[in-house]
């Protein structure tokens, strides 16, 4: 992995929610993402994950610090220039999909290509159909968001994010509402685009099965970012091979244990939260054990 495609330097984000009330959503965050990397961001609810993704995607500005995308300092760029950068370079899959309710699935996917204006109408329609086929929605081209399930809307959002062949794709819980088969399809799609097209992915997720496709995981807690060691890449070629999923789950839980221990030792994590997290890991391990013994 080579050049840096995203650089976040000393970023703070403070939301003013009342006259005397500030929410410090990001605290001195530093992060560098290499071109072709799959970065996973994990952390509890309210820890600042979506805020960070919005700032990386230039949808929001930091209160202080710098944001550099592909060598360009975008921190203070005017909206017109940011719009062009977003349209060409960045694909978004939002936590709540943000599809346009009056448009069909096909039209939602066509929209970024129409805005970019580089292909003619027929090519745009053809490409949008192909993208929807890839995410398994070839039969929902003319459905509007309200006529689709959460998981289907999520897959439309993924197809839309890929419409302009972005170099960077930002995904906020991309498998949050999908079933396990669609999840495997989405993970495979991410891996394929990454492997063959060098697309950089930044993925916010709570799901350990998603995190296994990452080259690196960072954690956010209370607006602070914690880097972890780079992890060896695990393949999901057999996305539905139970043994492999279980093995990586156990690996993940092991890493989680080490991470929690470190946080506890540094005093970042309170004793009760630590105990709570440990027992949740224990529950997960016991669940795995009981499923395995059923199989024997
Ligand atoms: N527009 C806003 N105005 C005020 N406060 C906000 C705003 N957006 C987020 N926050 C606050 O900033 C903090 C971080 O929010 P954020 O949405 O980034 O969390 P998150 O990690 O994405 O959580 P979740 O996992 O629930 O999606 C929270 O305390 C939230 O209430
Ligand atoms: Mg969020």
C-alpha cells in the first residue's frame, strides 16, 4: 500500500446544541488512510463515527484541524469545489440510506451519473441497471424506496454510491439491515472492487463479520480515535463457510479482549464498563461453544 488518500489532522468537532451546551463529538482525531485500504471504524453508539465519516466525506467541516483528500486540503474549500470532489471521488452509503423517495431505484442510481454529466442517458441507464443487478436488485428497478425493505434500500444506496466509480467509498453500517446472504454479497463486492480496482473503503460497522474484510480497524470512544495494529488480511472467499466465520469471530473476540485490556490499563475504560464488555465477550464465546457442540 502506497500513497495516502485521506489525511485527518488534529480534527475536533464541537456541536453547539444549546446556549451553554457543547457536544465534543471528535477530539484531536488523527487518521491517515492509504490508497487501496479497507479501513474499519468501530465504536459504541454516539462515539462520533458518523461525524467522522461526514467530515472525511466533506459533508461537514471540522471545528478545528485539517482534512486532506488525495493531496488537496479541503478544509476551507468553497462548497462548489467540494461538490465536484464528492461527485467524482467519493461514494456514500449513509446510515439511513438517504434515497430520494419520489424516485425509483433505477432513477436513484442514475442520479449521480446525471449530475456528473459525462455519459449519455442510455449509457447511464445501462450502468445503473448493471449496478442494481450486481447488488441483487434486478427485479426492483422500478420500485420506489417506500416499496422496498430496509435491506433492499440499503443495497440501492450501495449501487448509487458506486455509480461514478469513486476512488473512495464511505459506508455507514452498510450491512445494518440486510440478511446474511445479502451481507456476503456486499462483502464480496467490497473485496472485489478493492482488489481489482484499488477502491479505498472506509466502513463503519458494529458487525464483526464485516470487520474481517478490513486491512485495519480503528476504534472511536467518546470522540477519541484509537489505532490498532494492522491485522493480517483474512479472505472471505468462502463467505458462507461456517468454520471460517467462527474462526474469524474467535480471532476478533481475542483482539477485542486485548484491546479492552489495553484500554483498561491506560485508564481509558472504567472498571464497570470493562467488566460489562468482558462478560459480553464471554457470552459470545459460550454461544459459539454451544453451537459447536450441537454440531458434534
Ligand atoms: N448535528 C448534530 N448536532 C448536535 N449534536 C450532534 C449532531 N450530530 C451528532 N451529534 C452528537 O455528536 C455525538 C456523535 O454522534 P455520531 O452521530 O457521530 O455518533 P455515532 O458513533 O455515529 O453513533 P451511532 O452508532 O448511534 O450511529 C453524539 O453525542 C451526538 O449526539
Ligand atoms: Mg452513526
